[in-house]
C-alpha cells in the first residue's frame, strides 16, 4: 500500500484537473461549434449508457424477489451476481452508448456533408471513425468529473479517478491525438486500449471486486428492522453498485465495440449468461444459502407485559422467529414444523428495533420462565407543577443486559442512578425517531435496581376529553426489554430443528434467547 500526504495528493489532482481543462478548452476552441456540439453529444452518450445500464440492472433487482424462492439468491454464490446484474448492466450500457453513438453519427454526417471534397462512401466511414473517437473521449469527461467531485470533498478514493483518467488520456494523446483539424480521423488502435487500461486495471480490479462482494455480504443482515425494508431494496443497492462499476470500467472498451462487429456477439452472450443464471436460481441448482454462508435468524422466547401497567393480568408468552436477511421464512418454518405462523399481522417492538415480518407461536410457551423474572417499572414520585418531575424505579430482576427507551416527545431530560451513583448524568438526552435508547450490559454481579429521574417538557394544558382521546393512540413513556441467557424448552426444540442454512446472528442491539418486554404509559 502506498501512503502519501493529503497535500501532495491535492497538488497532483489539481494539476491534472487544470491541465485536462486547458486541453479540453483548447480542443473545443479549435473544433468550433461543431466540436462543442459533438462534445455535448458524447457526454449524452455517457449519460444514456448510465441510464440504460442502471435501468436494466434495477429491473432485474425488482423482478428477482417475484420469481425466486429467496430475494437474494446470490448470497452463497456471489458469482451469480455476474449473470443476474453484471450481464444486464453490460447489455444496458452497450445499448445506451450505441444510442448515443447513432445520435452523434447523424450529427457528424450533417457536418461532413458540407465538405464537397470527400466522396459519400468515404464520408460515411469518416463519420463512424469520428463518432468512435468521441465516445472514447467521453470516458475522459466521466472520470474528470469524478476526480473533481472527489477532490472537492477530499475523498480518499479519488486516486482511482486519477488512475483511470491519466493513463488512458496519455495513451490516446500519444497514439491517437489529432493535432490539426485538417487531419482526418483514423480507427482507434488496439495498442491505445492495452496501454491505457493496463495500469487502471492492475490498480483497481481487486478493489471493485471486493466492493461488490462486501455489498453482497451486507445483504445477509441488511434488514435492521425485519420486514420494514422492501425485499427488492438490497438487490437494488447491489445492482446499482455493479452497474456503476460496469459503466466506469468499460466505458473505454465499449467505444471499440460499435465498429468492430462484436456488438451482436456481446448482446447474445450477455442474454445467455443472464438466462443461465436465472435457470440456476429457479431450479435450485445453486442454493441461496449454505452452511458456510447462512441466513441470519433470531429465535427469541418473548414474555410481553407491555400495556398492562397497573393491571393484574398474565403477560403474553410466545416464541418469535425473525431474520435480518430479506425474504420470507416459509421454507424454514416448514422444515422446523413447530406450529409457527408467519406474516405481518404481529409487530414486535424489541425497543432497539422492531419486527414487522416474522414468525411466532403460542404453543408450549408457558414453561422455562417465571413471574419472578419479569422486570418492573414503578413510579415512586410524580410531582406536577410548572416543571413536572417523575421518579421511576427499575428492577430488571435476573437480567444484567437490558435496553430502555425514553419518549423524547414527552421527556426533556433525564438522569439514571444506581445506589446514588450516576450512571447517566443530566444533560445527555438525544433523540432518534422520537426515542432516546439506553443499553446496559453487565457481569454476573452487576446491579439490577436503578432509579430513573424524568424531567418533562413544558406543554400547554389539555382538556380531559383531549387526554382521553389520545390515550389509545399515544406511544408509551418508557419501553424496557430485559434479556436473559436462557433457552426455554420450546426454543430448544426450534433451535434443534433449525435448517443447516440458517445461523443465529445477534448484534449488540439483538435480544438473547429469552426476552421480557415491559412499558410505562404516559398517563400512568
């Protein structure tokens, strides 16, 4: 790895940008209005290339969840993404650039038709050669634009734009440059392509491949709130990254295709590769998940006493199975066969995240836990006045790992203590989606009883009718989840039957195998 100072990098990049701009300005001044219009049309060809490439790749990303058993069938075998996304992206890039090539060719035909000293057949050949050269030079504009953006924002990856701009431009200037408008265009040399792309490919090929693999790996745990993200969203992100890589790296090569006779061969090859990849996915020859690249799932026994503050009712007990990987869980629950029901009818709020789509069962969930494990939220003091103050005692019982969410729509600030020792001092209030979340994880002998002091926001007085109307719609004042590292009998049976292609995955915000949910309403 080569390391150099930001100041040195800025100096080199500014020098390249200045020289490139001067060369382009001189070239356009020498070319006159025809050169300026040709430059604009060549930029249009690059834009069309991007639009068609991303459009076709994203179209596949939308269709894939509708036809495949898993919306992300390429996770275990990333090479499938070549056929599913890279091939359509290449096809779209070729179609888009060829459309720009045709438009540019028609304009150049109009320009060359004014020259009476050239035979019509010879004019047609010159038009094609001139259009080909403009397409190649559009790649310079593309990378120069990215270099300017990267330099302005001081991005560390700006050197990639530098590498993809300078060597091809140097090779073109050395072997292809037309130093006078009188000189007629010639076919682009293969040596220009080989010399120009040797260094960029050597420097950046591994990085682009690793970027695509990283994006595919992220898809495994993409859905932070299971069911809240559309199934196609992860595919769209991956497809756009791959399409962008295709457009950035193949812009020079594609400019050679339109006159080489290889256009139809490339089109047929991309269609064949895409069709073959789809067949592999639909037939199940290539599974979406394996033991080595498993689907991320969580199995949690939930004891839910939310909404029961001050009411003597037994808490709801059920087992919840959900996945951070996009897609339905029908195949998994058929394999488990423990009476699980899947759907979006049951939202589970785990304080740090929520489950919009998952599976659950109430069968045989009364064992493995006791009422003494259920955490408590008790209001010790509630002083109402100009500034309302409430003190709440929290007892997490057997749990030393818990998450607490405070409603920032009602509470202006808070303080958390344990035996008069401040754990969270006054003035550390923040808000995300209307909640301030506290996470606590301690050892075996860590405290379990805490004092929470709440300082309410000053609000105008409401009538009794308004208060009664809001009671059923308002979120709670506090939400508490306590985690216990205990496997209940029902969870144990489900874990034993978990398919080989599934693996338990937990982030710092994920619950353990036994979770207790509790809440304190605003109008307690």
